[in-house]
């Protein structure tokens, strides 16, 4: 095993695709199941890729971002966003103290179908009624984003159950794989001489989020 890039993980467009609040119980059950296997020593643990989700390379579009509302886009003339539309949004996400946790600056915009559950609900709702070229700011409280941190999403496991070549460090991101192909992404939270603590809480759990949004494209399916 080799350590991942030690630079701080960006949430990336991929994170925004998780409708996490709707999946929280399923994720907790999934974590408990894999944690049970960790304690039994019957699990495959690998160094993770980009935490919490693999980097999402959004498809390049040949259409330049239009700045005029009512532009005749392929598939229909869009004057404002409605449910079922496909949108592309540039965004910057900040925490309550003002630090930036993610931004699409320098990257392709986030692309998703409005109302499909691909992104957290309040982010989805925020684009409704927007026109191409319009900007807005939306505040999303913790409960409507990734929820509070949950102590049940962390586990202490004997360190001798880790792969011998892992050389774990606090902050290292790992992927736990079950026998049926399940994947759970965790971060090393604490290490002692005998045990290691693995945390499956999303990095933004417990945080209120603010997003600055700019709608750059809206099309019909």
C-alpha cells in the first residue's frame, strides 16, 4: 500500500452528487456491517483515491456558457430552471467561518438533473427559477446538508488487523471493501500502539454550508 496525496481533500463535484441526507440510515447500516467484518479480520482495506468520492471528470461541452436568459438551447428555450431540466452550475462552497471547502473555479461546472436527487436537496432547490447567467447565494444548515457527526460511524479496530504495508497516519483516507463488493470510504482519526480509529462520517458532517452559485447552462432532457 502507498499513502495517498497528503494535500487536503477537496469535496469536488462528485460530493455534491450525493443526496446524503436521504441515504444516511443506509450508510450507517452499511458502515456497521463493514465495521463488524473489520473486527473479525475479514475485510479488504485499501488506500483510498480521492476522498470522499472518486474525482468526477465532467464531460466537456462544445457549447460556451451563454449569459443571456432565453437563449435558444438545443432541446428547448430555457427562460428559467424547472424540475427535470439539466443544468450546469459554477459554485463556491464556504463554511460558517468563511473558509472555502470546494469550488468549481478552474474546472468544468457541476452538471445535474434538477429534482433527480443527485445533489443535496437545498442545493437542488436553490437553482429553481434561476436564469442562465444569474448568480445567487444559498445557506444550507447542517441538518439539510450532511447531517451531524455520528459516533456510530467510527470504530476502533486492532492495529494488527491492518495490512502490514499500510503504515497508517492520522488523516489518511482508506477504502474498506466487503466480500460482496461494497465500498466504504473512511479516514484514520486516531492511532495508538494497539488500535486504530476509522471514521466513516462525511468530511462536511456537522457543518453549515454556504454556496455561491452561477447558472451557466439549462437544457431540457
